[in-house]
């Protein structure tokens, strides 16, 4: 078998293997991930989920796990978003998170792509779910 045929065969098998089903079931949170979630949501009460939130600085986005993002609006308000399926590599916080959204809001169904900082290759792709607001309870002074 010449080298070209061998290369073609190996490439074909690699492409077929890459098309296999990917497990998008979220993994249980690690101890560290649970601690981050507890720290951010501690003392806050969950509200009614909403489909969209105003867009704001990406520096306020906290990657908890491969399927949970937090959007911190202020010390009193944090939105939790459980992605529609796990986004492989999101929790590592190594890749750049690129949002594909329409308009000035982040909405359920918007796409997030992970892009490798070095190569520019696209990694995990996922879709946002509902946004659950967590607000600090009002204290009576």
C-alpha cells in the first residue's frame, strides 16, 4: 500500500471516529466547584427563571463546571445558567469563551464556543439555558 492510500485510510478512520456520539451528561460537581457555587450563592434566594438578561462585562462571568455558568451583576444579584448540555472544557477556564448572541441581551439558546488561546481552534460548543436570579434577602435595619 503506498503512503497516500495509507494516509487516506487513516484520515478516513479518524474522521469516522470523531463523529461518534459525545456524552453530554453533566458530571457531578467536584468539591472545589461546589465551594465556588456555595460562595457565590450563599445568602441569596432563587427567583423565577428568565429567558434573557442584559449583557454586561465578561469579567463577571464565573465558570463553575462544564454545565454551569454564573453571571455576577452585583454583590446582591447573581444569575445561574445551567447549560442545555455539558460544554467540554468550560470548567478548565483555559479557553476563550465566545458568545454568539443576537442583540444586546444574553438569552436562552444563545451559543457559546470555546476557542483555544494558542491555536485558535474551536473546542466545546454549548447552548445557554434559563437564567435563575439569586438575590440577597433584604435586611431590615
